[in-house]
C-alpha cells in the first residue's frame, strides 16, 4: 500500500484505516519486495528524526552536488548556513505585505464573480507572485517553474526534461545576477556570504533553487488548499475562524497534522547501526521510511486524532519534520497560509466548497481542484 515511489490508488480515501492498522499491527513494517522498513508511531518517527547519527540521510543518492536532504553533518551544517542566510527570517517576513495586497486584489474580482476554482485562481496566483518577487522572476518564468513542478507530480519519469527546462530558466538568471546583483534571493546565493565565505558552486545553487521551487509550486499551495477544504467541511469552526482570525495559525497546524501535504509518501533514512524496535531488528544499512501522516494521527500521542479541531491544545505535528532537517521553509509556508486564509475568511467568511476534484496523490497531496462558491 505504501512505498517510496508513490501512493497506491485509493490511498487518500483510506488513509486513516491504513495508518491505524500499521501503527497497531506492524509498528515496524517490512516490505519484502523492496527490503525496506516503515515506522508509523509518533514516538518512533519523532525519535528517528531526532537521531541523525543513527538514521542518516546519506545514501546511494548522495553526491558532490547533493542538497540538504541528502546530507548529514558536517556537510549538512555547512550548506545549511548558506541556505539560512538566503532564506533569512527577515527576507521571508518581508513577503507579507505584497502577498496580502495580491490576495485582496484577486479576491475582490473572484468574490464579485460569485464562484471560482480556488487552487489556480487564488492560491497558485498569489504564491506564484510571491516566488516571482523572492527570486526576481517574471510572471512567465514563474509559470514555467510551476508547470515543471506539476509535470513532476503527474509524470515523474519526465524528470530529465523538466531539469532542462528549469536550467533554461535559472542558469541565465544566475549568470546575470553575478554580473549585477539585486536584493533578491538568487543574488544572495550567487554572491559571497556576509561573513566573506565563498559563494556556492553553480550546480549547488541550481539544485537549491529547485529545492525551493518544488515546495513553492507544490507543498505550500497544497497546504493552503487542504486548509480551505478542511475548514470548509466544518462550518462551525469556519465561523469561529472568521470571527477570530488569531486562531488561523493553530488551525493551519491542525490541517498539517491531519492532512499535511507531502512529496514522497514517506521520508527515507539509512541506518548506520542495527536497531531493534518492537521486537524487530532493522540491520545497519537498511532503508527506513518515516510515515509522518500516520505519526500525526497516533492516538498514543494525541486524543481523538481523527477529529479536526482548530481549538486543540498545542501539539508538535511532524509535517515539517523535526531535528536537523526540519523544513527550512516553514516560516514562509506558515506565512503564506496565514495570509491567504485570513484574506479569504475576511472577504468570504461563509465560502463553501461546491466541488472537490480527485486527489492529486502522486506528489503533494491535495485535491486536483476546488470549486468554491461565495454566494
Ligand atoms: C506546507 C508546506 C511544506 C511542507 C509540509 C514541508 C515539509 C518538509 C519536510 C517534512 C522536510 C524535512 C524532510 C526530512 O526530514 O527528510 C522539509 C525540508 C525542507 N524544506 Fe520544506 N515543506 C514545506 C514548504 C517549504 C517551503 C515553502 C520551502 C522553501 C521555500 C521549503 C524548503 C525546505 C528545505 C530547504 C528543506 C531541507 C531542510 C534540510 O534537509 O535541512 N519547504 N520540508
């Protein structure tokens, strides 16, 4: 049912039962065909994420140009320093005002129309404009970058062609910014660090831009789409949020807990030593999948886990990961969701989802489309 390549058909509708069976009956599940293990209980997944020395990110996929997710310290620490500088809190927070202005402007038109397809017309539109400002890209370049993410989600075998298309966008821009840097993120990456450290190599910068474009064109919009769908399915809580927007950040955490979008169904690690858990010994060198979605719904860690409750006491959901690889874009993802939900609930407090497309499950889980009525 669950493998590293993608979700099996029917997974989305049946995920609560699949997760629950795994946690109860096979907390260390072994896939004989692939020879991989899967952990699904909250305590086990959180412990693995915290222990990079045992659960390593370095595997056959790691090479000289690897990104953060395929590295352990000290290489991870060195690249993380550069990445954090480019994705500084200051740069991320400076995105808020323009994002809000875009959201307001587009909602004015959409609400006057009475209905719309919200994922493309609102969410992608606003997140695309944000990526344009963050990277210093034109609208056409952003469309090309987002289309590449969409193709990868629907047809991963097209990855080589997609890489060429992304290179055709990013490489000339990187060269131009070296000559004449601006205050955008690409300029920050191609120039030397504020501490005088050398700029990263071109392949590393290109890889990093892909690592940022993928969640901006996939996970972040999916997180907002899942929020609109889940909140819309609970009219009482929707009314609470519209009346009290300060609850929106905790509502987003609750959406991520129950329906956090993911690219791969699982995060993967390589064991550096034998580990015995729940009576099963996983050998050194073994591949272990960490199933965030199942961990977030573990009744051993949280009460009434299947219930959507925006008033829940704070709970450390694992959809952004945890430990040294915790999502570097989480501040931005939370900002995007907060602003887009605040503006939607202000402009249309009683919006309703009239039609939800089938699950787009190959990559960032969400519905393919959401038709929303503002009447
Ligand atoms: C709702 C939206 C998002 C979700 C659910 C998400 C989820 C995750 C997860 C689970 C990891 C850790 C993977 C692991 O431990 O193996 C991760 C890492 C990362 N994310 Fe996100 N992400 C989101 C949005 C973003 C955004 C918007 C950006 C940047 C613009 C971003 C950039 C990164 C980077 C650079 C890493 C690598 C960190 C490292 O390995 O040290 N993410 N993300």
